[in-house]
C-alpha cells in the first residue's frame, strides 16, 4: 500500500505542478480490483492534456516506477495512464463532462490535495 500511496502522491503533485484543473481522487480500494485509486483531472486544451500526461509519465520513470500503460496520447482529448495501483484520467473539459466518470464512481465532488 505504501507504493500505491507514493504513486498517488506523485500523480497529485505532477497534476498540481502542471496546473491541472478540478482534480479529484477516488478511493477504489474494496470497490474494484482495477486499482486502489482513480484520479481524474482536466486540462484546458489538447496540448495542456498532453503536457500533463507527459510530466507524470516522465516523473514515474525518473523515480523508478517504470512504464505505465498509456492510451489516448495522439488525440489528447482523454489520456488514461494506467500505473497499476493508480489510474489517472486527464480530460479536456468537454470530454470529461460527456463521460462523467465521477458520477459513475459516486464521487462528484473535488477533493483537495491536503484531504487525502
């Protein structure tokens, strides 16, 4: 669990540093075997979404977490980074509103970084 918590903290730090918007962290422990945490954030544009994703992917490599599975990088409307214990979804706002993952997982409120 320590690895999961460290990875979650790294993701939240990268998202904050890259000025991601409306970041929420959803605790999935005991709800699914997919991951322990799902983080959802928005970027202002396709370029911003791609930059946020690149930052997190690079920081994971730099800190020895290895390579994550990544989907959606060419278009950058919605990038999914599957880091094992942590799933990170980065959306353009319009795409995020359409899929509304927060509602599906019952977490439709922003979560501050200090609250987790």
